């Protein structure tokens, strides 16, 4: 499925490496699989392995090592709230708990509507702009609960339009 649906993107990624070094494309291809399936599932691992001429176990070991790949279903919007020391001193722990309550997140951090997953992060490198969160690899800084709620409602509205 990935090979057909994302053929142009896959070819652009593979073109960056010599033909005998396809394995170098694994991480970029795992992002495509995660985008398609919402997480790195076995089907995505098998497809990436086939594209790279690798054993699925090799691809799985890469997906399992890096934290940017999810091995379980998550919401479309991944919210990572930095709660490292500098951010904690700026109220990040309370911000995280309030945001989690607002989303009505379950034990795994998934929101009631399934659109969001909220998790702790340890240092996102924006200590002077805390509280902050990363949503799908994009930073949102100098937040308070009201600003974060507005972002969430904007993302929900965007999804409702689709």
C-alpha cells in the first residue's frame, strides 16, 4: 500500500542513497508508515522492510529504539509537554495535568474523542519559553491553559471540516 500511495515520496527518499544502501532510508520511510497508519504497526514495518530489502525484525528494532515512532495507536495530534526542570519551574507540571484533564485523556494519554495523545517530554529545548508543548513536531511556546485550549479547539475544528 505504501509503495503505491506514496510512490513519489518514497522514490525521492531512496534517491538520496546509493542503491546498495537502501537501509539508510528506513527512518524516513517509517515516518511515512506512521503517517499512513497513525502508528508503526506490523503492516508498516513489513512494507518498509520490503522497500529496503531488509528483514522486518531489523526494521522493528529501529522503530522500537527511537521515541519518535509510536508502537501503539495514538491520536492524530501528538502533544508532548516538556516537564523537565526549567519548564517545571515555570508551571509545566500543572499545565500538563490541566491539559490532560481538559482532553479527558485516558491512562495512555489518549483523548476521549481519539484525536489527541498527550505525553510528558523531557527537554524540548525551549526552556526560556515554558510552558510549551510540541504538537506533531511543531513547537507552541509561552502557553497557558487558555492558549492551549484554543489551539486544541482550532485543531478539532480543522478535523470537523474534513
